[in-house]
């Protein structure tokens, strides 16, 4: 019944939007973080045409209003050998759904409260689902925010409570969009925007996933603090941004004891769109100590770049590179295994994380029509160090260092197509097949990994 009600709520704005022919109708612009969407422009009554606009701006009192939003993402998955033939694996189809409902109450022009409920369920798996697959009902976000406007578009905000965090490409802090349940933190933040500069600090704990209803606590065993600064460039790189990020973490209960301990993670990134080029380069260094008192010295390098041709179908071609360090010597008092924290996955399958892996290859794609996008990525995968194994996105080791002498893991091929029916409705298909290389063959009991799903997203 709950899912049926949510579906009706999602479909009503779609129908209303399709039937509305008023020229001043606003065009929805949804953002990766729901709480960053700004609907103050709908205070103009002439723009509040149709049910969608009326839900996005509900006047409460002078300078006060309420915004509602929701998302439903059903999908059918096919999983085969996510662990490459080792251990307990699912084979065949399963069905998942994620439902999210949020409200943004603007009490005063500079004071608001944001809250979101999330439900993620999965069926027909051959084993007990992970907490990223199954968490039927939780208070996913709940925070208060005070904003001080400093003139000329400058501002400072203070935000405290449960919230999602996303930095640039999500290589260190991400909302966990592809999995069935998104991720949030119980944290305090201060952010400032002054001209071309944006900077801020934060401190708190991650939210611990627990199967059940409204029982996700703060994870006292995983604390973090961060500081960041970014600047929009000018001149030749006027559409680019440079960013520095420092992240301190204290883990005591990671999925793999390898990642327990205190870490200092430093990131320097530059990215933007210049002419037909879209590029992003990030360098990450990591120091600290693990739970065994070993010194941590790890690193990660990532680049994405492609060129879009100004022709029919808008084809693009480029490269993607991800390289994370692995341990060089298990007998010394150092660990070189890179801890990728809350990073976005390299693909939509959770088969491999960024520790001790190098993934390099081309990306190509096109837009045959305005509403349809298609892209393909092919990456060669190998171990950065033959003295370390390979790990899943959960952090669990998939194969040990001594499972084989080769560094070649395999070849990953990913294809994705999305059709945007209108601003509220999207259909998509995704396929990831990883062909085993010599290292997996040497490890024994190895199989090709295949992951695919069909999905739709309803949002208002």
C-alpha cells in the first residue's frame, strides 16, 4: 500500500506537467542533492501552474513556505558471480525498489528544516541481502540550516543534523547513488561562498545502516572531520574549478580490519568544461596509522576526460583512469593499501573497490536524439602491487595477494543507455561484464562477472 501511494504521488505531477500548456510553466531542474534545489522563484503566483509547482512552493506565512519532493526507483537486476565464482553468490534475477520522500520547511528567509524518509527493499536474492540492498524504512536526512546572506551572491551557512554529503566526482565522499540505499552522515557543517571562492569545515559521524525501521544510529566507531576550499578560475580556464580537500577519519569497526585506524587524506583536484573538452583530474595522498600501528602511506590518482564533437548525435570520446596503491611488503611496518572511504564505485556493480587496482581505458558515447544518451567504457584491470590482493567495494577481500603471481585482473566492459521521457520520468539499462584475467585464473574457481539491470526513476 505504501509503495502504491508513493507511485500515485509521483505520477500525478507527471500528468499535470504534460497537460499544462501555460507558456510561463517553470522547467524542473533536479539536483544530485535534493536539499540544494531552490524554489523561491515560485513565490510568483503566475509561475505556480500545475500540481508540481504547487507542491514545490506551499505558502505558510510571510516569507515562509514548504516544499515536497519524492523519488521512486524500481529496477530488475541480474547478478552473476559478483565475487568471480568464490563463496556465496547470487545467480539470476532479483527485484529492487527505492522510495524517498522529503520536505523542506523554510521557516524564515534564512532558516529552514529539511527531512527525508528512505525505504530500500530487495527480493529474490539467493543470499541474505547487504544493508546497501535492504533497509526498509529510515529517517535518512534531518537537519536545520541557518544562512547568512553577505550580499552580491555571497553567503555563509551553518547546518547541523543528518545529511548527505557529496564532493565533486564523489571519489572520497559520495551519496551512494547506484546501490539501493543512499548514505548519510550525522554531522555539523559550516560553508562560505565569497566571490570565486567556496570553503568550509565539517565534523561528525557516519550513519550506521541497520535492517529494520527507523533504527539507523550514528556510528560511534567511525568519526570524520574535513576542511575544503575551492576556486573558480578565470582567463583561459574560465569554466574550471580547482579544489583542495583534507579529510580526517577514525575507524574502529570497518568491514575489513585493514581500514581500521586513523587516516589523513589529502586531495587536490581540477576540473571543468572548456570548449568541447570535459576534464577532471584528482590526486590523493593518505597518511596515518592502522589498528596494527602500521604507518599508512597510500595514494590514488584519477582522471576523466573526453571531447564532444559538435555534429549530429554529439559523439564523444575520451579516457578514464583510476589507480589506487596496494601494499608493497606485508613484512614491514607500513601499509600502502589505499582506503577509498565513501567513494563512488568505478562501476554500478560492487565487485571491486579502489585498493590495489589500476583501471585504464577509453570511454565513448553519443546522443542519437535529445532524450537518449548512450555511453560505453572499457577498462583493463590489474593489481598495482603483486604483494596485495583485490577488494570489493564493501572492503572485503575478494582474492588474497598469494592467490596468483600475475598482476592482470581482467577486462571490464560497461554500457549504459538512458531515455529521459520528461523532467520527471527516466528509463535506463546498464550492463557490466568483467572478463577474468590471468590473476583470477590462477586463483582458481574463477568465473566471468556479469551485472545488469533495467530501471526507471520517477521524481518530482
